[in-house]
């Protein structure tokens, strides 16, 4: 029986993505978009007209839109990204990234506005009115707004009070907010006040938009929505498998000078990323690099399972934030992750 990679490659050799590629993406669109409110997609898919059946509708119009605007346009690089994977499981993971990014792009703004309203309300309760800043004599510049937006983005990345279904869109109102708990929004507002400098509406909106984009796309990073033992640390496990596969292939295939140069640049980038990670995150990744089982991970680190989940959330936020600082794109993410794993030493005995 042909592997998924073989079936996809066969279609590419015959002229381009077709049935097998559609069969790869359609179930993902059906499942992932089913977690979003149908009102987000009424202009894109007829199935969205029926709210009760949206969760299990086929969403063929939405899949076709993805195909036409992303998969069938070579300049988008989506086919190359999918085929950069070294295993069928990784191919599906890359496809999931593409679907998440596509849905974020076509619905961008709805959750951003809601998060802004919730944060702005808390700032107002604390005596801060964003609109009043426009009357200041030292009006903010484009550069100062950008700098402030980056600080806002970092605060949102590091907020520990996330909903269990964080960054999967839900219904209206704070009670069903897909991002942070009420306590989390309070924490964010307090952290913004602690910046000790005036915060403009532009900086807050831009910071929220950038943070939510990265956090939504990070769902694939460690399979955040679930806590099943089989999926814990999945992306690092795939990175280990990729490394082992590369090593086994290396005994048979000689790398070209171009490939050696690219691998070297990825190693340099991984070193720079590693240097920016906190000691706690490096320690967690060190232990996680040898086991994806959360019970074993808790045992090796000498903490409770709940503490491991807290460590994992902090690790995901920090690594994604640092990668975003270095502007690591989707295509390069797994390669850089593999390089990072090679640099992280396994935990010492009893560490």
C-alpha cells in the first residue's frame, strides 16, 4: 500500500494537487472549522447557514476556497511546506498548520476586537483611557507604537491564565472567551499598567492582533487543545523522529554543499534561540526530549503532573515568542526545532 507521501507525490508528478491532496485537507477543514462559530464563514460556505449542523457539515465550499487560494498557487509555497515533512504524520501536521493559518486569515479581526474590548474595559476601571492619549503634546510616533505593540504582544504570550480551549474561537461574551479567563484579563491589564508608560490604542490593537495570530497558529506546536497521553509533546516527538530519519538517511546520501550551508544556518539560528530561552524552559525541554509521556516527565523532574502542564504552557508561549522574534516562518519551524533538540543536552542523572 502506498504511503501518504507517495500518493501526494504521484499526483504532483501527474500535473499538480488533485484528489489525494483534497482528501488530505477536507477532513481537517471539516474538523477545525467546525470548532469556530458558523457566522464567521457565512460568506464562504453554504453549510454555515445552518448553525446546528455546522459542526459535522462537510464544508466543501470552504475546502475549495482553501484549494484555489492556497494549495493550487505555487507562489504560496504550501505544497513545498507539506512535502518538507519526513513522515506521513508530519505531513498531516503541516497540513493542519496550513488550515489553521487559512482560517485565521479569512476571519481575522473578530477575536481581536473582543480581546481589545475586554482589556480596554479593565484599563478603564483602573483609570486609563486610551483615547485621552491623543491629546498629549508628545504624540506617539510610528516607531514608539511599534515598540509598545511588541511589549503588549509579549505580555499576552506570557499570560498564564488561559482557557482550556485557548485560541479556538467560541461564542460572544467574556464567559465564552476563547483566550483568557477573567483573572487572565485582570493580569494583562495590571501588566500593561506596570509598563510605566502611556499606552496608545494603536499599540494595544496591533499587539493583540500579532499575539493572537501567533497563539492561534501555535495550536499545532504541542497539540494544546487536548491532554491525551498519545498526543503530549507530539511536535517534539516528531522532531526527534525527523532527526533519527535524517541521521539514517545520512549514512546513504551525501548532502550537497547547499544543504550543508542551509543546515549550518539553521544550527546558528537554533543557538541564538536557545540563548534567549529561560533556564526553566531549557530544563523542561531537556526532560521532554527523552519522553513525551507526561507521567514519566513529572517523575523525571520531580514535580506533579499539574505542574508539568504549567511548565508546558510556559514553554510553548516562550518558545513561540522567541521564534517570532527571529521571524521563523512555517516552513522552517520544524527544521529549526530539530536543530534545537540537537543542541539541548539530556538531563543529568538526578537532575
